[in-house]
C-alpha cells in the first residue's frame, strides 16, 4: 500500500508539471508609426490644400518601400491632399482603406481602444504628428517638426509592460 501511495504521489507531482502551460495569455501589443506628409507644393501660398510635389510623391513611394516588411492593420490620415497622397502607397501595399482622423477632435482614449493590438500608420503634419505621439505616450516629449523636415519617423509601442518610443530620420 505504501508503494502504491508513493507511486500515486509521484504521478500527481510529475505529470502536471510536464503539461504545457495553456493559461498564459499572450501580451497585447499596439504599434504606431507616425510620419509627417511628404513635400508639398508651395508655389501658391494661398492654397491651404496643396498636392505633393514630384519629390513628395517619390517620398510617399519610398515610405511604402521602407514599410514593406510591416503589415499595417490600419492607415490613418488627415483629410488633406498632401497627407492622403503620402499615405496611399502604403495603404495600397497593405490592401487597406484609408481611415480619416481630425487631430483637433481626437479622443486618444477611444483611439487607443480601437487600435489595441494593431499596427497602425498615422500620417499628419509638422505640428499634429509630434502632438499625436505625445498623446499616445501621455507625456510632452516631442516638439513640432521643422517645416522643411519630411523625414521623421516616430515609432510608439504600447503593451501591458509599458510604452516605448523611437525617433528615426528616413531620407
């Protein structure tokens, strides 16, 4: 009887520890890439909604090429010619429709809920892009982008374990 009890104790102790732990949940990670629109046509200073220049159109294609290994679930843009034209090549490469957002009417908490666990590209402006990054981070880390700078790439990763950010310049 002692041997049977000992054998039962060993079985109950050893075999459950060999079982794969299926109770662990995968950490939810949201990743955001934020860029400013590419070079816009400045030939008419009264035009508040210019298109991209040839250089800007090429930069938009270059962004799509830069992001070719990233699968975007969503591509967000403001409703301006220059941001739409910047976002389109990447959206097309990811077979996704453009989602429009208004930076002056953005509810960051709602946005974070809608994009939880997703990878998103957000195309904005020299002042709205750094503000959007700061809102995602919950801190004032970045200042407005110089009007001549169309090369900043901000990456924000949000998970249960925290938030990280990275700023790169992509020419």
